[in-house]
C-alpha cells in the first residue's frame, strides 16, 4: 500500500504508525459503498434478533475499552 501511494509508515517510540495519504482516502471513499452493501447483505441481514443483540453488545464493549 505504501508503494502504491496509499499510506505512509512512520517509525516511532511505541512502534509504527500509519498515515493515510490523499490517494488512500480516495480509495477508501470509492470502496466504502460496495463494502457497506456487502456487509449488510452477507452479515447483518443474516443475523437473527439474538445474534444482532450479541453483536451489538460486543461492539459496544469494544468501543468503550481502552
């Protein structure tokens, strides 16, 4: 991805950080609608109520953990 000009890797004290370059942002924005539709069709639409609740709870827990 760095060779294609999408990202730039930076070595730091705590490891490597990645900066998304303008071409990478453009690629993400182009891919997002198709990815969103695929996730909806192949994951979200396949979940029953109990599975959707469990997934929501897991994602909320991950979102609040540091």
